């Protein structure tokens, strides 16, 4: 299904880092005003769970004003609309995108259960873009997987639209959908022998990567537990996720650190790329060579390229060369 599209439509923000994805309630003018200066890679202004039902229509106006009047710099800017099983979705899209779509980069759709829901949002966005004078495909889509049905259909969901930029796990609603007998909401359960969310993490990751999407982990609800949060982030960072949600400014700082390579990793990645490039283009032109005590080959190059790209996207600069690394071997 994804092969139908020769290239993504929404190119502006597709490859920008999303280490930290800050949630901001759309009904709070105070929090909206603070959001641009908190250092998050991505900010999503929420019209869904963070806003009470009676406040949702008024929150649209506040979000439009915040998008148009505040200086968002290089932040990836997104609005989370309400799910299709509510009465607010079409109004969220028409009002927010129609009145603030020029700076807005993405619409996040929660509780996605089928590819058809993504297609419906794509079609609605196309009409809103035309009427607002925006370029076709200007607005990207982030899809949030929060139900058992969504997990079953995640491969089709990730291939549903060229607008898709990220796929996101919603762990709390997922736990409820699975009828797990716990109030942990995605947190670790000591009594379980392993990580009970591992299958969910990997299934979403594989579906996202197979379709060229960034993959994002959801919230950690203990907002005052910074050490627990840091430890929890490593669950998906180690797997290869691009980032995670932040519910508090302190979490933004931790995410930007955890989801970036260390300076040593970044420098080594560039050293591997240099060594492999030299080995394959000069001298004996070998496909596999020794790098210190390690053998590197084309697979090593691909891994190093990923680390170097993540670091570069985070603004990192190379500090040491290959000689410095080899001295430590």
C-alpha cells in the first residue's frame, strides 16, 4: 500500500528530531505561552485528553492564537485533535488548520484503530488546505496507537497515507484496552517476569520503520520522578525509538539527553564511517576491515550512519578523531 506513493508529501518536518515531544493543554493560556521556550524538539497542543469536554471548543481559539502569535522557532509544531469516535474531530481540524495552518506542521490523531481513519483525516486535510490556500500535503499526520485493534492493524495504519510522519504508542489507553488488571498505566510491573509491553513496543517500531516513520513512546505519568523517568526512557531508546513524550519541562531536558548519542558514540560513528570509506575506496578496496579490535563492514557502516545522523540532528559536533579512539583500545 505504501508503495503507491513515490515520495512523502509533508517534507518540512519529517526528518527533524523528536527526542522530546512536549504535551501542552490547549485550554491553558499560561502553559501555551511558556511552551515555545522549554527546549522541546516537538510541541503538541492538545485538544483531546488534556482538555475537559466543555472547554474543547474554546481551546481551539486559544491554540490558533498561540500558533499565530508566539515565536515557535524551529520547534516541530503539532495539534492533537480528538478521535474520530467523538463529535469534535472535524471541527478541530477545520478551525485550527484553517486558521493557523501556515505555521502548523502536523495533526496528531489519537486512538487510531484502522487505516481508514488515517485516510479520512488525509482527505479532510486536503480540503482544508485547498480552502485555506495552503500547499497540498502541507500538514503531516502523527498516528497514535492506543488500542488492541490499533496494534493488530498497525502495519496497515503506517502505510495508510503519505502524510504520515510518526507513529506513537499510547501506553495508558493501551493498558485499558487490553483490560490489564493494573493501574500502572504503562509503568513497569515488578510482579511480571519481563517487560509486559515489549511486544507492543517492537510491533509498533517495526511497522513504523518499514514505512519510513519516526517512532515515539508515550508519557510517563509520574511527572516528579525524574530518576524513574530517565530509567524508563531507556526501555524504548535502546530499541531504537526516536523520542518520547514529556508532560513536564524537567522531562524535556532528560529526553534530549537520553535520546541523543553520547559524544563518544557520535565521534566513534564518524570514525567508523571514515575508516570504512577509506578501506572501500583506497588501497585493497576491502569490504571488511579491522577498526581497532573490531571488524567493520557494510552493516557497521549503516549502524554508524544512523548514530551520526541522530547526533547531527541534535546539533552535535565531532570532537575526537580515529586516533583518539584507537588509543583507548
